[in-house]
C-alpha cells in the first residue's frame, strides 16, 4: 500500500531519500508559508506581530498538532527549544517528583545527548545522585525502588529496535518511578499513544519524521494531571503564569506552557505548522502499516541480493521502528557510494548503514530502485574508491 500523499513533498529529481529518520524533506507550501510570515507578519506588523499574528500562541497551537500524532490530548504538548533541553526539563521535573530517590535509569542504546543531559543534571545535584545505564535488553530488570526516573528512547536510533512503552511504563510505575519517553524516532514514524501509556513526560524532535526542517523546535508532553505541579527546571519568562506582568519572581503557568522557556522560534514554528498539514487525512495506523510493508520488502530484497550485509534491526516488524539498519564493515564508504548515486541513507559507527522508510513520500518503486543501486555498489565494490574512504561528513 502506498499513501497517496507523495505529491505533498518537494523531493529533488532522481533522489531516493531514505534519511527521513534524521532530517525530513521539504513539504510543499512550507517555503511560501514562511515567506508569507516574513513578508506580511514580520515585514508589515513588526512588533505588533506578537499580538495580531498570534505568535505567542504558536507553541501551544502547533503542540496540539503534534499531540494528535502521539495520542496526547489537546493542551498537553508545547513546542520549543531543542530536544536536549526538553530531555533535561523532563528529567529534572521527574527527579523533583521523587525527592527520596537519587537514580536516573537509562540504557546504553540511548542517544548520547540524552545520557549527557542526565549526566549534567546529576552533576548539578547534590552528591548521591546517579545516572545508571543498563543494556537495552536488561533495562526492565534494572527498574527497582531506587529509581526516581526511567528515561528511555522508544526507538533505538541505530538499530530501530523498539521498547514496549506500555509495559516499561507499567514496570516503572509499579516500582514508584517516573517515566520519561524520548519519541524522537517515534513521532510520525510509528503509532504512539502517550495517554494510554500513562507516562508522565514525553519529548521529541520535529525535524525528522515531522518534516519541520533543520533546527525545528522540540516538543514536550506533560501528563495532564501534572500540568499544574511539574517543575519546569528552566524557569524562563515565557513559562511564567503572566509573562507580561514582568514580576521579578517566578510563578509557573498553570498548564503545560510552564515548560516554555524563552522566545518562540516564530519562523521555524511557521515552517512546522505548514509541514504538519502533510498529515491531513492520514492516520498513524496507515503510516505505520505502510512503513512496515516498505521495510519488509527492503529487508527481503537486500537479504536476497546483498549477502554482504547483515541485518542489525529486529526482524520482527512489531518491535522495529520505521528504519532498517544493516551492518557492513565498509559501511561508511558504501554509504558514500550510495549517496553519490542518489540513494540517501546514513551511517553510524562502527558499521551501521541506516535506511529510513517514510511512506508519506516513499513507495515500493523507490525501495526496489534503492536495492538495485545498493546491489550494484556492493557487487562491483564501488565503495572501494579513494573518494569514499575519508570519514569527514557530520551526518
Ligand atoms: C533520541 C534523540 N534524542 C536527542 C536528540 C538530540 O536532539 P537535539 O539536537 O534537538 O537536542 C536526538 C537527535 O539529534 C535523538 O535522536
Ligand atoms: N539533529 C541532527 C543535527 O543537528 C545534525 C545532524 C544529525 C542530526 C540528528 O538528528 C541525528 C539523529 N538524532 C540520529 O539519529 O543520528
């Protein structure tokens, strides 16, 4: 099944884009929408724009659009800052909720920035606080009554392996811990129901599967019953209950908006708000089924035609996100050779070739064409060329 929305995206001619798990492509209409905000709002309204153009409401308004894709009720998601910042806020709020406990539990497959933020937070606290890191497969067993906060990324950024959000949240709660989910590789990729999972906090980015563009702001979900008590940690003026009262002392907003920090990125939010219209009329169930079919076809074709590659992602589609990873010792050079031939995936050390399957703009024809090129690169050792050897790119 292909979703009939490929024409909602501007994709370069001749490119097969399998890297929406890192940076989504440009949805049609985003350029015009941002240009309109620049010309008509900023250009004509200047400072009045904060009022007449509703710039101040953007973080909550766009938060609702994102919330609908992750099973969050309106008013429980707000946009702003980078994901690393939102991780920090959620962790800090979680620690405050369990004052008798000292341990943040995460797993070694987590994205490094999440672990760094936890390390930094622990270092800021009094002695005795600790970040404990388990292997992903052991994390459920490591949850006990010492743990204040369990912080996990649902879909592993390297392999696509998925944690069971409901089950792990249940274990965390049974042990008295707070649950924080990072949905960076889930939002817009797989079906998520934050409300059903009952987690306290969820965070994620919008430049991957939500196609908000490079540097698009992050989101944070706060379970509605905590919206008036969770401590924001970064108590910026726009999280204040009455920012324009300019009160010298801080009173957090009585809603998820307390997680706002400073001035919203109006142009990036305008881009994201328009990008979110690419989801009109589509359910996450359809997206996830279509993604599964594309990934299964890719795995079957690669395994039949490219025996040099070893599947690193789970074979079982029910525990795999929207990406497929293969191991290959010359993976970096092979990915460079693929990119040079118009198939865009990416590489993660030591040997991971990552391919993202985003059915909003990919179909089976793209999958088959990508495998043809991959087979050609491998069978003819096209990767074994001097120009592909130097490890120099950032992504
Ligand atoms: C799971 C995860 N967490 C955190 C980050 C960091 O996000 P940011 O650069 O927006 O802070 C990323 C991606 O960069 C990620 O994939
Ligand atoms: N956020 C990124 C960036 O600013 C530059 C390059 C890549 C990224 C990424 O998002 C990487 C991504 N989180 C990953 O899964 O590897």
